[in-house]
C-alpha cells in the first residue's frame, strides 16, 4: 500500500501494530486507553480534514505526546472542498510544521478504508500487525530543490503545477 511522508524524519523497515484513532485528538486517545489500548510505539491511523477543520500538525504532535511511533493521516473531507483531492486513490500531502520527531505519513482514502476494515476484522478488532518500510529524512541546513519538468504539447500555453516541497 503506497504511503507518502510529510517533511519529517522517519526511517524504518519493521513490524508495528496499527491502531485506528478516529480524528487523533486527545479525547480519541483517551477512548483507546479506556478500551485498554496503549499506542506507545504503535502506528496510529487518523482521519484528517485539512480544509474544513484542522491541519495535520495537530494530530502529528498529539501522536508524539501519546507515544506513537508515527501517524498515518487520510484526508476525509469532501473531494470538492478539500485541497487538491481528485480521487479516492490519491494520496494527499501538504506542508507541515512542528517537531521533526513527530512523524506523519499519508495514505489514500481507499487505502485508509481497507486498513480500517482490516483492523475491525482482526482478532481483537482494535489492532492490525503491519510491516512498514519508510525512508524519509529531513536534513537541516542543506539546500533543497524544486521539481521541474516539461511535457511538450500542442498548445503554446504554459501550465505550472506547484506545491510546498
């Protein structure tokens, strides 16, 4: 299942338990604790709505505070009202602020749905064993590059696509 990484350092090729925490707010983690679920060193799947509600910074930091190894966010707002969401198979990724040791990843809506269904169908209905291979590194005080490409077409019009990378 493809993932994208926000601008955070997270390098792993290991096995984790994946837990679904709704919107990933403090009260969502409390609900998990009330069920006897500790997210320490686990990967936490959360629903995001970066257009209508909040930026993923909040959930990434809350995951760090709660002891999660990382969070995986999925943009759940309506496609017409979200940032550049064109399909349920698209991975949404924007800029992020906050501490480098609060890793955040992103997954498509269809992948998130499949993960939630797998968690619910798991033996205990709360956690799923997953293998995660991530090599995301932020190097401080180094140069960065913009991505530039040209696709020749029949029009003389220039179309520029940009993002926060």
